[in-house]
C-alpha cells in the first residue's frame, strides 16, 4: 500500500472513528437524559436533530467510513489476513476491536437509527398538534427513549472496548 494511501486511511479511521465514538458517548451520557428530562420539548430537539440536521445519516456515514478504512488497514497490517499475524497478540487485539466496532454498527443500523427516526417523527407530530401530547404519544416517546438509552449505553461500552483495543493492540505480546 502506498504511504499516502496508508496515511489517508489512518486519518479517516482515527479521526472519524473518534468522532463516531465521541458522538455515541455524548448522546448516551448527556443528550438522551436531557431529552428525557425535558419531556415534550425534548421531542422537538430530537425531531430537529433527526429530520433537519439528519444526525443518524451522518453517524451512519461515519460508521461506514470508519469500518471500511479499518478493514483496509487490517488487511494491510496482516498481509492479507495471514494466519501467523492473525494469531499474534496484535492481530487478535485488532480483530477484537474491529469486531466490537462492527457490532456497534449493526446495533446502530438495526436499533438506534430507526428509533431516532421514529422519535423525530413523533416529536414533529407533537409539535404540529399545537397542544400537549396525548397520553399515547407520551407513552410511545418514553418507550422509544428507553430503547434508545439502552442501545446507546451498550454501544458506548462496546466502542470504549474497541477504542481501548485499537490503542493497545501494537503492544500486546504474542
């Protein structure tokens, strides 16, 4: 792999990967609790983030770039997934970190993105109603918030494991 391609892939993988992980951790620790605490107003914030700012689309784009660049770097470092390198300490540790990231991507696509989209739609419905939300809307928003909170907390833990693995992989003995 030419050095400029390697450096570009590292830049993409590290910078976008850290932005992805930081976003997920911020959402789980601060944004979702704030949305829950502010009731119907929180729905308006989620609606803005998902429908106007298209946050789930940007996050998924970052996920795709991070995983594809990581796979290319992994292929390069392992000399095409050679058995000897894959069974080494660094090989196993990078593989573990990559697997954690891929699991988070699956979780994001299967749970988080559709849940965020529905929260945004529901927030828009509530805002368009002009009055307080119905009991059914409140119950659905609470259910969606709990689902999102649980999934984002799990994603945060898995991404912290991925980041830790990536940070120490080169130093793990064989």
